[in-house]
C-alpha cells in the first residue's frame, strides 16, 4: 500500500488508516481478525481513543503482535494537566505499550477549549512532559471546527492535525479548505477523517449494520472509491476508516484503484457534494 510522509516527522504512513472506533463492543476474535487483515494489507497506522468505548481494551492484545511494526496514535479529550496525564497512563496500559507514536487532543471544537489546553493548568503541559519522558513521540490534535483548528495551529507547532476532508463538507459545507491550507503552510501531517462518510443518518434509516457509526457510511464500493479518491487527491497523509469493519474491508478492496482525480472528475464530485447534506459546515464570521 502507498505510504505518505507525516509532515516533518520522518515517518511514512499507509494511505488507509485503521480507525479504532470499529472495535467498540466487538469480540477479541473479531479485533484480532480485523487488525490482522489491515496489517497484512499494508496498513501501518492504527488510531484509538479512550472515548471509543471498549476499543482500547480490544486493540491492546490484538495489536500487540504487530506493535513494533506499526505507528500507533491515541487521543485524549481531557483539557487539564492532571487529567490528561492520568488518561495517558491508562491508555498506555490498555494498549500494552510503553509509548504512543502520536498523542492528540481529541475533537477540539470551541475556542475556550483551546484556552484551557494552553492555560496554567492546561493539558499541553502534560503532553510536553510525556514527550520528554519518552511516552509519546509526536504531538497533534483532532478538531471538529474550523475556528478551533486554526487557533490550535496558531498556538503551537504540532506535528499533525486530524480533520474531516470529505467531498460534501468541502463543497457544500465550506469546511476543510482553510484548515488544509494552514496545515500545509506549517508542513504538518494531515490525517483525514470522514473520507467514507456519505451523509447524516436519514430519519428512520436502518442503522443495524453500522450501530456505532454516528453518520451514514459509504458501503457501495464505487461510492467509497469516489470518496477516498476525493480525499486522497488532496495533500493528506492518510484517510482513516469509519467505525465499521465493513467499511474497512471495502477500503482495503478499493484502495489499489485510488488514482488522482482528473479535472472532469473533480467537477462531477463537486456537483455531487453540493447536493449532499454535509456533516459539518463553516460560516465565516465578518
């Protein structure tokens, strides 16, 4: 599988990343099966977070045989120094590892969160101490708003950003271009979320096949290929899979065909995106 540089870190990650949320509520046998499937297909980036239910407990033993050969990233939603340091220790224990390759602030959304992170008792201090102690190698964040993403990048030289890069949010939601441009300026690694997100769940939709995915994922291989090609045609490092083992298998199936989009294809996808309800929107303030 193709690998791309993670910003200035010197690391190269597979263009498909394993989204660990899919392991929530699965069995240990399923966790081992899906992780082995991804690893053998060339995936070397595995992402996890304590907010993903039982996913950390499931990933730990399943990933352990491959730990030295993969890039493991984790996140915390804690914003205070002591809380973040404590959660890091719990995650390391669950993942059966002595360090994370990348540790990230999870879903930063509001500007007051940014202020707390960088405050006197902010979690940024825990992050920097963990890096000094060798418990994490690189530092990053994920963001669910343009404002928070730009503010975080302006406050600290993070190694990476995790952010939605999706054909509908990009075109119909005006959500993504500003962040991608700033991250490129700073030569950061860009971990793309929601490449295989179709739309918000329609009312009364049958969610039984994807019970832990909060949006409707792409399960048609041709549609998934379109979504991945759109995302990977941008200067991102990797596209993370949704909380669905079905989507993981589809991504691994179609990724060999993820060629760059031709100009006429860009226009077709733009028009499709403009008629789709986006998961996120950005309304620039005057």
